[in-house]
């Protein structure tokens, strides 16, 4: 559901998913990349079912402790499907940053993607992911996103700083600007740190705006 929005909005061609039924033990990463992970070579998305089940159980325990029951709109099956959808979205956003050409608008660059350190890559991925969650405007997905995001290391949560750039400009829906953002960041080449990425976005705002309008018009024509 969420991943299909990446295709609809950006012309993203989904990479292959590999579903693990045995624990993945990806203990050194932030929560999103423990529940799943993306391998840029050979462009493979991993979904870690045992870790997802554990996360669902943790959410259930907290909900039961807080409310004495699961809320009516958050049954076990809805909860589990939502966590899985959000993990898939996170990993496909990694792949989008790596491989999406935005319909030929900006060339994917493996060297550039591989050069991104986690403190740059993860907040960017979380930003794109959260923008999509806002775009579909589903309250359960927003609540579960927040729950998982709260467990993520602080550098993951710097997506909020990117969201603030839009709030400052009174722009409620950043989804149309993702092609421009990815494009200027790829053009910049190696990014030193997250501050550098933010500076490029702020300083090249006019380019982002123009590129995003051009991309969205070309999608509209299709
Ligand atoms: Zn990640």
C-alpha cells in the first residue's frame, strides 16, 4: 500500500524483497534497520519477520499496560500489518534514494549512495518515509511510525529538522519536493555530514522548487 505510493508519485520501480523467517540479528543498527534492512549490492530488501513479531508484541504490551486493552481500531492483525508496511516503506525508501531515476529526471548514482554515512542516509530515508505516511494520512500508520521512531537513535530522528524546513515555509505536503531534494543532493556529490545535506537543501531551495515542478508536470502529462 505505502510502497505502491512511491511508484505512483515518483516512478520508483520496487527492488526485490527477501522475507526472513529466522531472526536476522542486525543488532548494531537503529530500530527500522533491525526490523528489515537494505543491501545496496545486490539491491535487495530484507524483511525480518521474527523481529517484526517482537516489535508488535512490544507495542501490544505497552498498549495493554496503558489502556488495559488494544484500541478498537488497532487489532493484532492491523497492528502487525501496519508495522510490516512501515518497515517495507523504510527499506524501499533506501532503495529509492539509491536506484530511482524519477522517470529519467535524475540519474541514480551507486557511488553517491554508498558514500552516504548512516547519519546522513537514515534521517533522509526517515524523512521520505514520514512524508509518505503523512501523504496517505492514515492515523494508525502515523501512531505506529511515532512509536517505532521513538525507539530509533537520535540521528534517525533528525528527519524532523528536514520537516521543519517545510513547516517554516508553510508547506504542508512535502511529497512533491522529494524529486528535487534527491536531485540536488546527488548533484552535490559526497556529503560531509547531515548539516551539509541540510545546507544544500536550504541554499538550493529555488532549484528544488523548479525541479520538483518540472517533475510533477511531467508525471501529470503521463
Ligand atoms: Zn534505514
